[in-house]
């Protein structure tokens, strides 16, 4: 009597998956090459000018700021202002953009107003925000929210208007509630436009918090950068700039990953 032998099966790597893996490796190599080129250019500029601190000195100064603990209060103030402002902008910008995109009447009335308001530099309103909220995180958060709400609102409006008109009919045929229609039909359908607006809104919120900290703040990375410049501590100034770039990069990578996941679900 013969015994059947079952050979172990191994997952096969398809051509598509190999292509995606190869593309990812190539992209990472190019990113690494760009970073090396930027560091090399930075080092070359520091060798040619006394106004540019070297990468080594800048990273050492940044490590020292973390080591003595002097940066944590400023880092917390900046991150708190960005987070609060960005969340407020998203909470306000998404429903407003959705309403304007869904209603022809609101679109006709609000589109010119939004376009005009979008073009106004938000920093003009910072003295008013200081009068309302005082010097501190409140004014910085309001500045971030005021700046970030417009790209989120505009991208949401554009996303709603680009939705296939058959999708709302599908929602009605499935007897979906208004909330289910938004969550299961509209949000996945307008995910690309919405996430672009959210990523732009985050970046603008971050930029405006730093600008606000230049003008008036009790704590913040913008204020710390300005102090380093005033004391001609160039390594510390460039080190904080590197930290700001890293925070912006991490935030955008998180939002980019959320965009890809939302796109797959769509």
C-alpha cells in the first residue's frame, strides 16, 4: 500500500508583486541618494560660508538641546498648536466643503467668497487673534486653523462635485441613511481630492504656527529658532530647522499612508 506524500506548498510571487517590490526598492534608493546629495550640498555650503553651520555641528547642537531638556517645552507648544489648529480646521472645513459641494445655491453664493478669502494672507489676522486669545498656544492654534481650513474646504468641495452622479442613486437604492451615505459612498469616492487637501492643510497649519511663534509666543520651536538666530548660535538654529523638517516629513508620511489605505478601501 502506497502512502500519498503531500509536498509543502510555498506562496508564489507573482510578476506584479515582484514589480511592486522592485519599484519600492528603487524609490528608496533614489530617496537615499537625494538625502546624501542634500547633505553633501549642505556641507559644501558650510565650508564656503560662515553663515551656514555644518551638518555635524547642527546635529550635535540639536542633540544637546534634547540632552539638556531645554527643547521639550518648545516642542510641546508647537505640536500642541499644530494638532489643535489642524483638527479644528478639519472639523470645520470638511462639513462646510461638503455642504457647498452638494448645494448649487451655496456653491453659487460661497464660491466667490471662499476664493477671495483664500487669497488673503492669514498672518494679517494674527494681531486680532492675539487680542482675542492672548499670547500662547490659543493664538497659534487659531492661526493654524484659520490657515488650514480653506484648503480642506476647497478640496472637499471639489471632491463632492466630482463624484459620479450614479453613486447617490445607489445609496438611495440601498436605503442608506445620510450618515451611511457620507461614510460609505462620498468619503471613499472623494478620497484622493480630500486627502490632498488634508495634507496641504496640515503643512499650511504647521507653517503658520511657526510664523505666529516668530511674532509672539511664550514657547515654541519658532521662538527657539528666533532666539538662536539672535544669539548667533547658527548650529542650534540649523538643528531646529532640521527638526522642523523632520516633523513635517513624519506628519506627511502618516497622512500619505492614510491616503493610500483609504484609496485601497475605495
